[in-house]
C-alpha cells in the first residue's frame, strides 16, 4: 500500500542491520557506527505533565515523573522520582523515592531517599525524608523530619550512629538555604 521510503521520517539516518564485523572494509560502516553512538537512547524516560496541563485526582506509578503543569489531589510514585519543574504547582500529598522541587508544592512531601529544594523551589507543608538539600533562595514553610529513623533495619543503625558521633541522636545539620515560618 505505501512504499517503505514514504513512511520513513525525514532527517533520520538509516540504520544498517548488517553486523559491523561483516562490513569493516566498507567506509560507510564507520559512519553508521558514529551516527549510532550520537543518538541518545533512553529506556527510562520520565513521564511529563507539561505546562498548561491540569490534573485533579490521584496519580500513581513506579516510574519517574516530571510535572511542569498543575496537579491537585494525591501523587504516589513508589520507586520513582518526582521533579516539579519551575512552572509546576502541586497541591497534593506526595510520596516518592526522590522529590526534586524547582516549582511549588503545597502538602505533605515524603521522599524516601531524599528531597531537594532548588533555589526557585517552594514547599508549604510537612517534609519527611532521610536526606534534605536546600539551595539558597528556596522557601520551606512547615514541619521537617529529616534523617534516619530508629525503625530502620539493624544494618543501617551502625552507619547512622557512626556518622553522627558526637552529636545528639536527633540532630540534623542544614548547610545552606532559607526557611520561613
């Protein structure tokens, strides 16, 4: 029905399926190899809620998510990373492995591994995480619980106590950033 060439996008180099070892005498084989190495291939690209998109309800998944639009409700990424872009606004309880805030979050933020607030980031609500990073200019308003919790496995306790030798058991050090009341 259609010719094979009609369905091929323009500007996309044709990829040879011949093994490289079989065509080493051909000068075009080096061109094929170099064009393949320059094409970025990502099997785990993050899903994206772009600017202008508004979602009300519950968003769940186990992959990475980039939000530059608006999400209202509940956002749960069991093994994924949530990145709120500079135009993103999330009014939700957030649960993720890692949370990166460049925009705004209103609600409870639970980052299992870490929560990062970039200089343009704003969080209003409760933050609960093992590691917290706050850049200069970021705004954090609410309750913060950071550090390893006693309920973790026995393997993690010696490392946590060795790292905090000489400090109180519940101490958290913040190197930079601003926090508003």
